[in-house]
């Protein structure tokens, strides 16, 4: 599928690459919306350059396309930087820039310098138990409300997650997962054969869900909800019209 080419701007390589990844997935905008926390209209804006996609959306699309997210994230970072030695426009309308995220370029450079120094020290004094790269990637990319609606794998919140409650059925397991580092909870389902499924999590009035078709072998979690603890959170999964839920302070279903 060919896409019209626009003018060369800092974000154009990113937008073009995102469209290529979308083509690789073979999914429609509606299917992308069903398998990620982002709506059909949001994906339309991301793929046409109308709105800067969040980092987790880039990672989610890379995962669905089964490609390494690293080079795509490099384009995502570059799209937020002004072109070198580019004078400000004096006349005409200027193209609105996407809002810069809290993690600045200076912070990224400082992180890179710290990793380089750690690797250099390791080379002189023998291997270390934890490499600099591992230390950087282990940090979650959000916390609390900033994680709301994000996927646990894409935001690195799954790294310290614990199963706080679970229920087992004949064909699948449902688990309530909680990340202390991120302050978030989510529902996780593990099916024993290829099945369509919808995974949801509820905390008070907040209900978040994600649907996955049977052929999707990687999607198995709901989006995350921001909570101070897993108590009072309900994790559910519906597989082939069978619903199972688990969680603290959740009444078990009546046996009929």
C-alpha cells in the first residue's frame, strides 16, 4: 500500500515509518484500536502526522509489526528536535510543533554519558553484575496517573509486577497484576489455545479494557489503572463468552 509523500519535515520520516509498520501488521485502524489503548481516530492522527504519538504507541505498533522498536524510537526522538542551524521563519505560517515530553534531550545525553562511563569502568575492572544498559532499561517510563491507559510491557511496569490474585479455569487463567514501582494494576489472561479474548480491569469508576483476536499470540493484558494498592481492584477476562474475574474484596461468583 503506497502513501502520498509530503514535504520533508523532522516528523516526516517517523510518520512514514509508522505507516510502513501499520502496513506490515495488515491491521485496519479499527483493529489497531482494539489491540491497543488508543482509539481509531487517535491512530489516524498518528499515521497522518496530525498528532505526535506517545512513546508507548510507537512501541505497541512495533510489537504488532514484529520489528525492533529501537530504530523507530530513534526517529520518534529525532522528530522532537529542531533541525540543526535552522533560522526562525520570518514570514508565513509556521507549522505547529508537537509538545515536548518531560524527558528532555539533555537528560537523554546525561543518561547516555552515564552508561558510557559505566561500561568503560567495567572494561577496566572486569564484568559487573548489572550492565549500564540494563540499569537504564529497568526504570519504568511512567508512574501513577501518567501510566493510566498504558500497556504494562511497553512502559516497563511489568518488570517488577507481582500476581496479587488469580482464578483458574479449564482453558485459561486470569491474574490481577500489580507494579509497586509504577503504582498500577492490570488484568492478565493466559489462554491454553488460540482464542479471542477481552481483558479488563476495574478500580472504582475506572474501567479499562483491550480486545485481542484469536490469531494474536502476544496480546494478553488490559491497559493499566493507577492505584495506590491492588486492594479493591478487579481483573477480568472474557474468553469465548466465558467471563472470569479475580481481585481483592471481589465477591466470588455464585455457584449455580
